[in-house]
C-alpha cells in the first residue's frame, strides 16, 4: 500500500510530546494507513530543551514560536501537547489556517473556550480529535463491542476510579498542573476527565451529577515539571494550590444506569490505577489500565457452579487492533493506545469522515467538568 504523506507540526515536547512522537514514528510499521506521517517541526519556548527533543524524537526542525508552525504552508496537522490554558488559542489559530488538529485533554479551561474551538474547526472544515487514548486499548474496545452486542443486557452500574499518588509528598512543587489559571482543575481535569470520557464512550450521556472535592495540601514550594510526572522546586518560596487534589461524584445516565466516580492524586501505592466495572442484567466487565490487555467478563448464563469472572487476554486476532502486532499472548502497552488513536485520526482525514473522540466530545466533557465543580461548590445535584 502506498501512503500519502501528512506533515505534522507539534506544539509542545514533554510527556505527551514523547508519546505522540512515538506513535507517529511507529504507525507505518504496524498499520497500512492511507497517510504516512512526516515529522516536520516541533515547537517549544525553551530553545535548548526543544532542540534536544527535536533531535531525540526524530523531528526535522524546531521553532520557539508556535505561531510560525501554524503559519507554515508545509504543515497539514497541528498537534497540541501544551498546558491546558494554551489549547484554545493554538487550536483556533490552526483551524483558521486550515490545519487538521489533534489536542491533548481537557479540551480547554472553560465551556466557552471549548465551544469557540468547536465552532472554529466546524467553520473551517478541518478534522479534529481530542486525545482520550484509553478508548483505544483493545480490551476497552472489546468491552464496547460486548455492550453493543447486548452481552451484558441492560446496564445498571458504571463504577470508575482513577488513582495516582505522585503529588502526595508535601514537598512536591507547585507545578502548572496545580494552578487553576493554567490547568483549569486538578485531579478532576487531569485524570477524572479520562474516566468521564470512557463512561460516555461505553455507557452514554450523563443526565445529572453530585460531587465533592478536596485540596489536602494548600501550599507547596514553587517549581516546574521536568519530564513525565517529575518536577523540581525551590523550597524557599511557597505558593497556593488552587485546584483539587481529589474528587468523588455520583451520576445518572440517560439509559438509567447509576455511576460512581473517584479521581485522586493522593492514593498511596497507586501509580496509574485507571479502572472501571460495568454491571448489567446479563453480566459484568472489569478493566484496569495497569493490566490493560486483560478484560474480566462475567456472564450470568454460565452453568451454576461454573460462574465467575473469566480473564480474557485481549491479544487474539479477533480483538480490536492487536492483529497488527504479535501472536496471541504477546502483550502490547500504553504507547500503543496512541498509535491506535493516530491511526483513526489519519483515516478520518484520508477518507473524509470525522473521527472520535473529537471536539464535540471535548465540549461535552468540559460541560461535565464544569458541572462537577459547580456541584461541589454548591453542594447539590446538577442537571445536565
């Protein structure tokens, strides 16, 4: 298969920049996609750091001004992996320049910003995606297939928690993720947003929520991210934490199901425990990102005495995506969820359909994030 080049300009270069760069480089190796990525230019404010990233990640060139990337005629796609408060300005400019856009989550800081971004991509007829990569784990896609086939029957419960512990030390510095004006929210928007998107993908739309939030450590040393989830700080200067450390909420769905959600960065011993369980009249499924290839399935139709959760290792060729990789049982990892998302994005561009999750999903997710904060502040149920 001969693939047509698609030229990428990436804004940002740290944790997600690394994940996206890897996906672009590996996509042609595994998938016969109609488009082949060309890593044209990567942008960041710190010239020394972005030059290092350019050389290490395989980009042709670098810029220190994102506007120059958006303005280039030899760029087809703008990939936004910068802090949340910059998403709207970059995405709107990219849409006006006729570029297709993929951006990290959450889509924006506010519903108003998210709606402006959606209006811009619609006005200019460009394709758009938001990077909720966990949708693209083969086991999650298989769970979706089982639900659509009616294997679980009517859904009663969606139960999700996303647990991390990387900021539990009071000496962990006040990085951008802990500043509301930059991040929008804390655990809610950073990791809870993924649980919300998975719920909408698997179960459907929410109708109402009630929430509580907490900030356990109010002040921290001033500091900055240094890559991944690591950071360094100045212990002589302190600043106020203006986002949540943890959030818990109850929800109702349009299909009548009940939802329980928890997101925290204060769960000691949990590095990245993104987990859900779905209970239906005919069966249940469980999934845990830390064992992302496995889906647990219970079917009430099993013979008495033989009932119980069975462990399905979703690496057979019948499972979504994995036929492109290795023989059954040869597991894949976190990085492959990004490859699958990019594969879908490029197919949407090449075949002229709007892939998902996209800015429409981003707007709906943003409305939920705002409603959760409102509920926690006003201590009441919020209808959506």
